[in-house]
């Protein structure tokens, strides 16, 4: 449907830009939304598991920790473009296609989970370990300890991490756009970059900056709202 | 009542084997506050962790009301921990929970109903004098108030044992005194056995009925607080009430270190001593106070021209022990100018 709007060999007239850019923005939001839902649902438990398998954790186990940690590191060390290309067979197996939003969601989720697992692990590490002892001494089960003495105390930090992660996923969605996933990135690449359409390029930049700023501002506000001592000052 | 029997904790094995606690034996009766003091590295935190079962002892036993807790399974341990309330050092509150929600934690873990929890939390906050701070967050409370929340939380499940792990460390003297008063009050009202672990000698004087000194994993000295304070040979007694620097003696006066030994030393003993010996007595330094209903104290006296045996005898008759200072211990200040 985007292609239908494109007269070959010409720049898009300015009045037509919104009709081109806004549906693309919608695609980006859907893609990033689905990915972040998966990333949070998987990354929080995974981060908590990695944190507690690590030395000093609640169920410290050296071998499973190393395996998980290495897996996450591999996921983190591949540039997204390469990760995306290298797992095409896997993506096709799951979604039955290797283009479009569905196909982009798979590699984005994998990269996002690896990223977010580390963020959650890091957030949990910043919670005073003495609270775990407080919870234990108060009769908490392992799950109760993780919920109250680790995750709950780390909520502001995890929200900060979700903000960073969401912005990274917006960036990845632009890269995924190059394999025809649609979204703002796709528009920016096909019109702005390949056809030197400056107007479209500027429009996508403005939208991306606005989107990232909105995510950042919302994230910062939520961090403040969930941090009792920060709440006092505002 | 909590008893430790040959409690031993060893970390590592082979060459890196470190014995942190070596066969500790003591018990804390109901209604008793038992203080354990010791320098850092003495094994105090390991002792605390073994008592509230955060760590298992390598050997020996922790008995609460006769039941051996150190051999329980992980699941039974979780239940057993509820009979021991722990007050942690200042950082023990959850920063994102209000005072009430912090106190409610053990009840939440237990699965108490919201109505039950609310009632019990209200009761506990009132008990520690913080009813008006229920919805305050930890950062809005003073150090002393935070510790009161910690105490309320420790009492939530009606334990018979209270473990205080450096609970007053880092508090200002007034807050420390108010926490100490609260603990004594709770001890009396609830007949708790309180194990009070600290490195602060001053706090021990205020709080303890009995005291033990932990050093390198051993209990090197222990006993009732007043007994230790009245025993001139007790290192722990001296460490608890150290003799401060004293004023210089005039002329050829000998310097005598006098300690309260008897339970009933007359307050006018200095006049009586002067009358008995027939010489003037200079008081160069003294500290006397009542602890747990008994007067304890020590004084540094300057006495000249009397046979030392007479001095010792006269003091002994008054319920005091005395030793004559050898010159090496005398402070440097008595050189020249203070003869006037």
C-alpha cells in the first residue's frame, strides 16, 4: 500500500508526506510494541534467573550460569543486521515468512531479550543484598524474595532499562525496515536514502526524534513516580 | 529461650579453611538481654546469621525453646525462622514500601489476610510509637524511627526470640538510648529473649543483663554485666567502663586505682576512708553509676604517707578493691606546673 503512493522517479509532494509517514509510524509502533511485550515478559524472569544463578545469588549454580550468561553475551555481541540475517531460517520456521512485521519481530525480540536480560540483571545487582536477608529472616520463600526484595525494589531502575530498551528497539525497527519490515525505517531508507527525497528524510527524522523523546520523557516520569524519594521533590 | 551448643562455623576447606565460630556455648533466657561484643572480624555477623538461620552451622546446634533448628530442612527452616525476629542494621528497610508496608512484610509472606495484616500492623506501629508515620517512606524517617519500624517488623509474627544485629550502630546517642529503652520495655512486656550483637561498649552498658566477648570466634569472657563490672580483674569489665585519664597527684602521693566490688558500697566512702587513714584523700578521677540496680564505679585516688597495706585494708572494709599505681603508668602531666 505504501508502494502505491510512490510515483517512480519523483519526490513525494509535501502534502502527501503525512499519508506516507503516519501509517509507517503506526507500523513502527506495532512492531516495537509487540517486541517490547515479548522482551519484558521473557527478559524479567530471565534476568532474575541469571542474577540468582550468579555467585552470591539465591540459587547459585556455576555451570548453568555460565551457559546462560554466554548465550546472552553472544546475543548481545552480534550487530543487529548480522543477527537478523543469520537467523532467517529460524524466523521463517516460526512465522512462515522472512519479510514484514512478523518476520522483524523474531530477530528484534531475540536481540531485545539479550539486551534486556543484562539490564534486569544489572538493576537487580544495584538493590542492597541485605534486603534478601531481611526477606529470608522474615520467612519469605524464594519466589517471594525475588518478587519483593529484588524486583520490586528495582522497579525504577528496570523502568529506566525499559526506556533504553524501547529506544534501542525503535532503532532496530529501522534496521529491520531494510528487509521490508515496513515502518518509519523502511520509509527513511527507501525514500530518503535511496531516492534522495530530502522532504521525506526530514519528516522521518522529525518523527523519530519526537518518538524517542516521547519515550524518554514518559520513561523518566515513570521512574520518578516509582521512586519515593524522587517523588517528594516534584 | 535460645541456646547455642558448641556452635561452630567453618568456611572453606583444606588450606583456605577458616574457623569463624569455634564451639560457642551460651543461652539467653526468657526476659534476658544478652549482649555479644567484639571487634570487627570477631565473627559477630556469622553468629547472627547462624542464629537466625540464614546460614547453617558447620556443627553444633541452635535450640529455640528446646527445638534444634540447625538440622531442619530448607522448608522447615523457613517456618522456624518465624520464631526468631531479627532487627537489622540501619539499611534493612525496603525503600519503596511505606513504614506500614515494611512492617506488613512478614505477614504478607505468611499469607495473612489483608484485614488481619492491617490490624496487626496498626498494633505494632502503635507499640513502637510510630502510629502517625504509617504512610511515611523510609527516607522520610529519622534513623531512630527507621529502627523502630525494623523492630515492629521483627515482632510481626510474635517471635519469642529477638536478634538485634548491630541495630543501634550508626545511630546518634539519643536515638540509641530510645531504641534501648524500647527493647527493654518489649523484653519485659513480651518476655523476649534478646540477643544483642554490637561493637559498641557504651550501648552494652545501657542494654545488657549479661554480656559475652567474642574474639576470633571464641567467647573469651562472659557473665552478668554487673558481675563483670565489679570484678577488677575482668578485661571485659574494664573495656566496658574504661578508666579515663586522671588528674595529676600532688607531691609524693601514691596513685591508687579503686574499684567497686561489693554490692553495697556506701556513697560517703571517701570521707570514711579519710577519717580511717587520717590523711587527706585526693580524688583524681572517678566514675560511678547505677547499672541494673547495682552501683558500679571506679576511682583514682591520691593518698600519701600511709602504709599501702593499711590503704588496701581500709578500702576492702568499705567494699572496694585497690591497687597502687606503678610510676610507669602515671600520666605525663604531673611533671612541674600543677603542684599549685
